[in-house]
C-alpha cells in the first residue's frame, strides 16, 4: 500500500473548504511548497470551485488565478491543473503542468481531448452527472458502482481513441459529485470493481460533506473522517489520494502500512 498524495491548492474565493485562503498567488505557492514538504508528490491547482451549487468562472479570470501559481510550483512537484477548459489547460501546461484533472472527463470542452493528446500530458477523468450546479439534484442510480464503472470505461475509450496514451490516464469515481451518502459509501466499499478497468484510481474524500452526514461534523472538523475513508480506500487499491491535510494523511498511511506489514 503506497498511494501517491495529491495536495489540493485551491486558488478560489468560494471552494467549500479553503475558499479565499490562497487566492493570492504568493500564498498559494507557499502553501503548495508546504504540502510538498508534508509529503505531496502531486499538487492539484484549481481556479474554479466545483463544490455543489458553485457558479462558473470565466476563462480569463480562471487563467489569471492559476497561471502564476502553476508557474511557481512547476519546479517543486508534479503539477496538475484542475480545469475543464482547454485554454486554461494549455496555458497551465505551458507554465509547467503535466497533468490535466478534468471533472467533466473531457466532456466540458471539445478541444480538451485533442490538446491533452497533442501535449502528451496525464489526464484524470472523473465521474460527475450534470455539472456542479445540478449534480446534487436528487442523484439516482440502479447500481452506482456499475454506472460509474461503465461511464469511466467509456470515457477511457474515448480518451484513447483521441490519441491519449492509456498509461497516462487516471480514473476518479467522483466521491461527492452527484452522489448520496450511500452512493459514496458503496463506491468506497467496492473500489476493487473499479480497479478492473486497469488504470490508476484517484480518490478524493477530503473534508467532504458525506463525512458530515455521518457524524454531523463541520467542514473544518473532518480530518478524522478524511483519514479513515482515505486509508480504507488505499487498502482497497486507491493509487492516488487527493487531500487538503497532507501531513496528517502521510502519517496515517505510514502507521497503517506498518500495522498491515
């Protein structure tokens, strides 16, 4: 069990957990450097909130937020740009990003797949029904794991057909994106079925509302739930854990690994 830690660097005023804390590029860069010191090997830089109900951000504003941060962190760690806009992804790649984390799984911008193929970058494809403004409007599935697996398989096939090397694709079931509490728990219990797709799995449970629905905790009091869900996901085969609290997560993984041998 040796998952990579992806540290979250939100350059936004309205992200659900840390919105506004790192809107200044210098503060965001300092935070990213700290996360690497804590154990992150990938830094996921985002300039548009994808929390439930979030309002869209224009391309120019998103670029203004993320470009200097990516540039400042590109020599520190592997940088992922969290965007669904091809123009933003292209500028971030020019600034040093080597992964595009697209919550729409290449559906948001018709230019994105071709760009990622041409530039030879890694791609994270995530499951999300609808968009952040509508995804939590009564999500329903027959079998959530089967539905997510089929969606990710289809998006993986599309990515490869567009010229993206399969080895460069990571898959994310989208915990908290268009899912109820039970949907999220079922996905975490049955990650082994998603591993059958043969690609690295990215899991992001960090501080999410499903933890609060279990124990009533506020967003700032969910580190314990984040650690529990993330360690269990790693045991089930998660390859990448996307977290805000990297130091605590790294310690938890060290201890869990020692106990499990």
